[in-house]
């Protein structure tokens, strides 16, 4: 697996919005991104993004792209539907537990 970095990302590289469970809309900008193409025939691309919200809070987002299979999306990279936001400490805790359990 080869990991590529696009950091530092140009200003305004990617912007978006996310909803909290309470329905509040949060706006953010992607300030850095690491990608790795994986899976059979390289049809999935994992993405770890560094994200800054308009309130100044920074988090990481783990997501993925897949190659579209039908219609106008066929053979184009399409963003996966679910991508959790994590604090750096949350990711470190998960990786630490995986190491303790011998997973990595």
C-alpha cells in the first residue's frame, strides 16, 4: 500500500458542511489529505483528511472513494456515503487499542 500526501492543501481546496445529531450545520475546510488506493484492482481509495471547522476546531475525517459502476458516475471516483469525524486523540486511542490487541 502506498500512501500519498497532498498536504499542504491549497486555500479553499475543499469545503463542505456536516450536520450534528441535533441538526446543527457545521461548515469546514479540508486542510490536508492522505490517500491510499486499496482493494482488488485498485477500485477503492482510502482518505484521511485534516479538517478545520469555521469555529476553529480541527478534526480528522476517515473516508473513502469508490469507482462508480453505473450512469454518468461510471469509472469516476465517487465519495463514500459515510465518513466519521474524529479528534486526533480519538484516533490515537483507537490505534493504541488495536496495537494492544495485536491487530497492528
